[in-house]
C-alpha cells in the first residue's frame, strides 16, 4: 500500500488540513475490490475515515 499525505491550507487560510490518499496494486479487480472493502472497514471501525467527496486538484485551486 502506498500513502500520500497532502498538507492543504484550511478554508480560512489560518492553518492546515491533511488529505491522505491510499493506493495499492493488485493482479485482479476482485483482489482490489476485497482489499478496498477491508481498508474501508478498518478505517471506519477506527473512526479515521471522513466520508467526504473532494477532489485534491479542486481543493488546491480553491485554496491557493
């Protein structure tokens, strides 16, 4: 699994928010689907997943 952490200015411009992206490579779609479901379940179980639709590029353009 590969993780990328992007520090972005918050919408007020007074500090930072962190956008984290996770990606992984698999041989098959089925394997990817299972790993995706497992990761989502784990993150939600820990209370670490903020379900929010956002595009990184759009956020960067709005805040810089």
